[in-house]
C-alpha cells in the first residue's frame, strides 16, 4: 500500500492464480482511494485475469473504472457488472486499427448505468468533485461535460 496525501493506492493483481496465456493478463491491477472515490486501474488485463481476480475475493467495486484493454471485447460482462462503475473511462485512439472500444463493451457499461467517457471522442478527461460533492467530468477539448 502506498499513501500520498489523501490518496491510497493498493495493488490487487495479478492474482496468485494465473489464467490465460496473454501477456496482458500479467498487467498490474491497482485501486486508488481518492477524494473522487474509488478508482480501479486494471491495465490491459483480459477476462481470464479479471475473472481470476474476482474469484480471489478481491473487492473490485469502484466509482471510476479505467476500462481494461482500451474497451476491447476481452473484458467479461461479469467483471463490468461486478465493478458497476459510475464513470467508465475508455482510453482509445481515434480511428484506431483495432476498432476499440468494442460496441458490446460500451453496451454493457451502458446497461450497468455507467457514464462512459472515451478519449477518442472526448480527448483528455478528468473526473473531479464538483462544488456540490457530485462527480463531474472535465475534458481538455470540451470543458465540463457533465456530472
């Protein structure tokens, strides 16, 4: 565990039980407790690693999720339902050759009630606390884009 001011960061994975053959499944998975809330940072981990993490009993719920692997279809619906983020940030390049994010992943995030932010559409984004205490999202190119 690492504490810096009001932020606490803990490493959650990779889980001791390893699944899958992908190097992505060795991604460092971290959770940060911040003034914005709980932020889950799963790197490029794919379904086998994320499912293994959930089986380990680790609490994966988060207010904000940096969606794994650029929103590729290698993330399980069960993982996204377990996290149930209020805000989901998908880091993907505009017109990327992989077609990230995958439409099914965006649909699942919509179904669990997440506010979805995509760097290919919104540019750089930041999740902050508004004066009212609610979560707000700010984009470098679009200013405040909603609570």
